[in-house]
C-alpha cells in the first residue's frame, strides 16, 4: 500500500526536478503516441527537439524560436502573477487579441502618415487594449464576486468574434480586392515591428519579454507587492490580517496580465503576423498557461519554459514537414506536458511511503 | 406564428435541440460539483465525446453506438482528471485547464480523417398522430430520442440527489469531505464515480453536437459549449431544475441568434455570434450579485483537495 504524507514544507529538490521529470515523461509518452501514428518515436523526438537547434536548416529555425517564445514568455509572466495570488485569468487569448486590435486600429487609422511616434503609441495602445479587456473580469469579480475564470474565458470568444468582424468589416484592407484581412503593417515602415538583427528573430516583442521577466522578478521576489501576492495565494486569511486588500490584488494581477498579453498581441500583429485576419490568434494565450506552470510561476523558469515550448512549436512544424506528423500531435504533446507536470507535483508537497501509515 | 420574420414555434422546437448538448454537459458537471470537485475540463471532455462519438457512429453505422462511444470517451477523460486530482492531489483548476487543452489537441488529432464525412442520421421518434397536434406537436413531439433522454436524465439526477441514500452520501462528500470520511464513506471512490458520470454526460453532449446538431466533425466544434455548461451550473445554484432552465435559456438565445442570421437582419454575423457569450456573462453577473449577500449555494468542499491525514 502506498501512502502520501504531507511535507511540512514543499521540497526544494522536487520543485526543481518535477519540470524536468515531466518533460522526460512527456517525451516517452509522446514517443508512444508518435509510434501509434506510425512514426519512428526516437526519430520524431529528435526532429522536434534537436533538428531546429542543431540540424541542417537550424539557422532559419533558431530565429523562429525567439519569434514564438516572445509572446509566450510575455503572456506567461503576467499570468504567473495572478496564479500566485489564486486569481485565475484564463482569458489571455482574448486580451492578446484586443491588444492587437487596438494597436492595429491606430496604425490603420494613421496610414500612410509616417512618424517616429506611431510605434511607441501603438505599444501603449496595445497594453491598454489588453488591460481594459482584463478589467472586465476584474471589476465584475470585485463588484459582484463573479467568477473571473468563466468571465475571462467567455470574453475570449467575444474577442474572437470581434476580431473576425473587424477583419471582414471596419479594418478590411480597402485595396485588398475583397479579401478579408487588414492592410499588412509589414509594408508600413512606421508601424512595422521589424527584426532588430536580421535572421535572429529578435524583434521588439522579444526585448519586451525579457524586460517583463526582469520586471516580474523584481515585483514578485524583491518587492512588498510580490510578497503580498504570494501570501494572498498561499494563506488568504493571513493576508487579510496583514492588511492586504483582495480587491486591489485582483485588479493589479488581472490588469498586469492583461497589459502584457495586449503587448504580446501588439508586437505580433505589427511584426510576424503583419495583419489583422480572422485567424490571427493561434492559441498563445492558452499555451502560455502551460508555460507559466512549467516555469513554476517563476519568471526565470518561465523564460526557459517559453523557449522549450517554442521549440515544440517549431519542432512540430518541422516534423510535419519531414515526417508528416499531424500538427495536432504537438497540441496533444503540450497538453500531456501539463498533465505530467501537475501529476508529478505531488512529490513536491508529499512524501511517498510504501507500507501502511501508522495510526496516530 | 411569425413575428419579425422569425417563426416562434419553430424557434421553440429548435431551442430544445440546440440546448441538449449544454444541458447534458451541465447536468453531468452538476453531479461532479455536488461531490465537491470542480472539473473545468468540460470543454475537453465534450470535444472528445464529439470526436469519439462521431468515429464510433461512422465505423459502426449506428448512431446509438456513436453516443455510447462519446459517453465512454468523456468518462475516460474524466477518470484521467480524477487520477490527477484525487490520487495525485493536484490543483483542480489547473488540472481542468490541462484536460481541456489536452482534449482539444487529441480530438483534432483523432478527427483528421473524419473531416467532410457525414455521420449516419439519428432518426426522430415517430409519435404518429401526436406530432400533428397544432403548436404542441411541433414543440414537444418532433425530436430525436436524445432530447428526451437528456430531459429524463435531469429528472433522474434530481430524484437521486434529493431522495436517495446515494444522493445523500454524494452531497455529504461535497459539503464536508472530512466529516464524510470520518463517517466511513469513501470520499475518493465517490468522487471518482461522480466525475466519471459527469464525463459520460459531457461526452454524450459532445456526441450530440457532432452527430445531430451540426452534423459533421470540425476541429474545435464545441466552441465554448463546455464553458457555458460550467456557467449554467453556477447560474443554477447547483439545482437540477434550474440547470434545465439555464440550458434552455441559453439554447433559446443560440437558436434566436441563428434565426436572426437566417432572417437576414442587418446585424453582422460576428456580432450576433457574440450574443450567447455576452449574455452568459450578464447572467453570471446578475446571479453573483444576488448571491453575494445571500446563502452560499456552492457545495462547501468545492475545489478543495482531500487528503485523509489532514
């Protein structure tokens, strides 16, 4: 008989080891899945995790790594703050869309005027777009106690429909020969979020992601606000006695997450994506949830987890190209990773004992 | 009866069919939450039910086996969730999200070969002359058997929860797992069963979408129906009859929205498509505003992990 005994304090060793163990377990389970799909498991894992970094065409793929990791890290940093406080914003995808819409609206409105101020203004508007969208669940939570989980998620579908409406309607390219989608911001120098160093994939969004990592680290680990957030998540009662105002915490953590997600949307629409289309969003807001947990809600961990998750995206594309692995297989792979991670986490908080527990 | 270009009787008839997927999923989730577990993976279980049900129906040519397949797939997904949250004591919110993400991916993978395929039709029940009754005939006696089964399930869940020993134990586990444990009830086993039942119903709901409502398989076809089911349980204050009310209200909005699109109103399609989600939020807000100063309707142990030592 196996019994679990609660540890007095979470194990430090296991809190570092579980993400690694989860990745290894996912590789094994993923290998089995690929084998079921008729692909050679070891070959598939090698194509996904090794080829994009060190293979023949690595030069191209390495650049893509930063392009994909940028938004994931940016969004996950914001989400982690809320998750620490026990506030579940799962609507980052919607906040990402709203940030992109707000900044693209400004750029398309200004077109074709060139100005140095346009790009910074777009950044501000992108953050505000995401922030305001996140304020809806935050205010409803504070005023009426409505579940932020359900409201933030519902708003993803609202944002997706708004995105499609904009792509087919108000923001449609007037010179687009009737095709849906806005003008391409890549052809509009003042609004284009171009690569900073050619071939590296490094654009302003990646810089913003690094800044977000540092900022989140200071906020969560070097500032009283971060301490309050963590206490509120781990011991809500103690936090109240210590004078933490729950309402303010809800507003701050949702607002922060919304602003970062909005920024991610802004950098994406002005850079790699280029235009508003109805298929602009590709699920970064949801994958970022996995990134946040895989990084153990710690900014540095999130940075590493974001790179790893970006690698699975790129490796997945590569495996699709060379091995004919269906693109959905990577989605399954990412989902499994979160499952294993959550499952293994029992080792962080509990000791596993063989044999019956002595009756106290 | 036609008002503003919209056939009201037709609307009510469509409403019942449009509501069935969320009604099934919400009824299942109600049982799971009554046992004290918050399973946010309804969307993932529904979409797996949709794809598995579709695959089973196409493979066997029998829609009944399809629904069975959908229910089994949903129950399996729920069991996975139960293992993670009840044995490995993982956070229920995070695990529910994981279940949804995993389900969306896996269903897309399985469903690749089924795009564009037509499933075997689910026959409507022949009520003979009953369906010729004006108004009533079209509203009540014009559906397939799943619509009636979903209504029957609501009644069964209501009776079991309210009047039977099984229901009492389930509610006890949901209200105070420590007290239930001290009385000798097997908390984890009860929760496993409740979750599996909830998963089976979510799977049925998903299969109804892919086999009857649409009827075909497309990636991500549940489009938030699982999340709306979760909202309906909150709206219903964890009571079966109110789940029925909530699901039919939601179905009504969906049906109305589709009819408005068909009637050619000058409202953009995408704006109309937002309606179900916006209204769900509005209803949630009204409900939470009412409950804020009233009784706590949620099961007291909802969302808390149970560990026998603590």
